C-alpha cells in the first residue's frame, strides 16, 4: 500500500472515531476509562521510578570484615 493510501485510511478512521465519540456516549465513556487507566499506569511507573532512585541514592551498607 502506498503512503497516500495509509494517510487516507488514517484520516478515514480518525473521522469515524470522531463521529462515534460525538454520537455514542458509551464510546466516550470507554475513551474516558482508557484515559484514566493510562493515567494510573503512568503514575505507578513514576512512583516506581522515584522509589528506585531513592534506593540507588542511599549509600551501600558495608559488612564488617570478620577475618583475623
């Protein structure tokens, strides 16, 4: 398929999605739920990143040398 065909297909699918979101409240609700889920996932990833950064920024614990 040529690039122009893919471009036109994308425009057509985008127009279809806009019409569905405008006319169908269930479609809008599904998009809202997907948006919230993505936001929650992003927040969880960010929290995990921050926790790992804190772990790595702490000095390493050293065990005492018990050899005599």
